[in-house]
């Protein structure tokens, strides 16, 4: 029978669940052990639901942190202003700015500058906070992906290779946190990749979403074991997706290309 790639609308069996821990929000995530759909198997719809919950929680946390930062900036501005007026001397106000550092007015001058900086940042942070909360309340980036996507599960060495590629490309300055995150995901020994014309979800690590069609092209390399996706973000970017053995098939590749609305170079089909 010809293999078919099922999408979001299919039904999954919710009785086959495993508990996974170690996510950024320190909550448990229930994910089915199913993989990409073949014949009567179905991609587990709860996977994208749980990932939606994780990314929603993270964006909400960013909004909360930005709100705290805005309030902190405003509070510091008021406190610095009060300290400035409690420490300022009438003689200091008469001195030219060039002579402030050479007199006892240096301390009030510092708090005057801190007040100016805090008050200057507060309107910018306040506007940014409002924008973040509006985006969080009115839009969900994963909703654009739900309509039409291809999802599959990577296990063992394929999952490890995918993680090695991601963390090598990312090269964050917080190497300690990245190492711990990578170790937890490797110990889990599997992960999910969800591809759509409107975005890419790399398990709990990476989310790219847009209301426009962001995928430009796809190239199969290493005898079809790796899919190189070219997409538009702010600039033209590329990402390598390791593919499970079950979908390394010309017919499946054609269907994937149709769903993602991309061209796969005929020269890439090497078996």
C-alpha cells in the first residue's frame, strides 16, 4: 500500500503516553510514542497541543518579565528623583556642570543622571510591554501551523545528530544552560519535528512562525536522509532536518513537497 503522510486533522490514540520532564517551564509533558503516519498509524495531535502550551507559557513569561522590568524602571526613576532632592544643596545648583565633580555635589549629580536614564527608558519599556501583551492576547503563532503540517518523530542517533546540529549552530553565550538542556533532551532519546508552510517547530527548542509562506526551497542530501530547508525570516536562512527512515521514500517526499509547497531538486533523489 502506498504510504501516506497524515496531517493535523487525524485522530490519535491517547492511551499510549509517556511522561517527559526537563522542559524550561519545569512541567511534565505527555507525548505519544507514535511517529509519522503510515497506513493506520496517526500523528499524535496532543504533541502539537503540548508544544503549544509550552511556547504559550514562555511567551506569557516574557510578557510578565517585561512588565516587571517596566515597573522597576518607573520605581527606580521615582526613588532616584527623591534621593536627588534629599541630597541636593543650593550651592550645587549654582555651580557650572564642569565643576560638579570637584565638589561635594558629585553624589546628587549621579542620582540626577540615574533619574534621567530611568525616566527615559520607562516610556519605551511601557510601549513595548503593551505591544507584547497585545500580541500574546490576540495571536497564537502555532495556530498558523495547525492547519496543514507534516510531523514526525526522531529517535536514537537521528535525534542526537539533530540536537548536535542545532546546538552547534546556535552557539549561545550561555554554554552551561545549553549543555544542560542538550543533555536532558539526549537522555529523553526522542523528539518531534513539525514542518508547515507557515512555520517550523523543533520540539521545545525552536519555533518559527509567520502568516506568510516562509519556506523557499528544500533539498534532500545524504541519500535523502537529511532535508535542507531554506526559509525566510529577517534574512534568508537554512536549517537541516534529519529524517526518520520510514519516510525516506520518493512517494512520501513528493507528498511532503506538496504539503509544504516547496520544490525538491530531482537530483537530490538518490537511492
